[in-house]
């Protein structure tokens, strides 16, 4: 059971680290035309990462609740 909690916590920590890395990136600190034009793509990629994280979390919870 502890493995599931550790896995969920690890996913959360990875998400926070990835978000902070993106927020502190050089491209994010300096405004460039290329970066602002790619905003939609950036948001979509981050959304996909969040969806994948949610699916992984849901599968882990289903396995946890099944046992």
C-alpha cells in the first residue's frame, strides 16, 4: 500500500519540478516573438502532461481500491 502512496507523491513532485523548470526557463524570462507565437502549443503540451498524470493517478487509485 505504501508503494501507491509513494508513486502518487512522486508524480506530484515530478509535476511541481517540471512546472518550476518551465517557469524559470530562459525563454520564459525573456519575451521573444517565437515563444509568444508558440503559446498555444506550449499550453497543449502542458495539458497533455497533466492528462497523462491524471490517467496514471486514476489507474493507481483503481488498483489500490481493487485490493
